[in-house]
C-alpha cells in the first residue's frame, strides 16, 4: 500500500505527526512511536513526569465533576433522583 501510494502515505504520516504535536506529545515519544527509536532512561523519566502532570491536571479540573450526584445519593437520605421525580 505504501509503495503503491507514497504521496497518500506521506500525507497520513504528516497528519499523525501534527496530531501528536497538537496533543503535546514529547518529540522522543513521537520518534519512538513512529520510527521505533530507543526510549532511554532520561526519556522514560521525562515521560513519567509528563504523565504525572497530566494526571494532576485531570484530577484538579475534573474531581468535582460528579460531586453533585454523589452528594444527592450519599447517606441514603434522599437517594437517587428518579425520572418520575423530575418536574417536566
């Protein structure tokens, strides 16, 4: 397929690289994913810190996303909201 349509393959490759860069994937990880390069100790540590930063940002930004639903059903006092209990 690649040999038959090199221009299309290059276009798809460029799209993947652009997508990965938009996601802020480190250059070393892109090289590892697309070129099968070695991912050394320093690159592994950078990647772990990058993933930890992403995880912390996710927790910080999304930890209260479902807090309202947890508050309604916590303790069993009100229980879950049923469709019949919602005013239309």
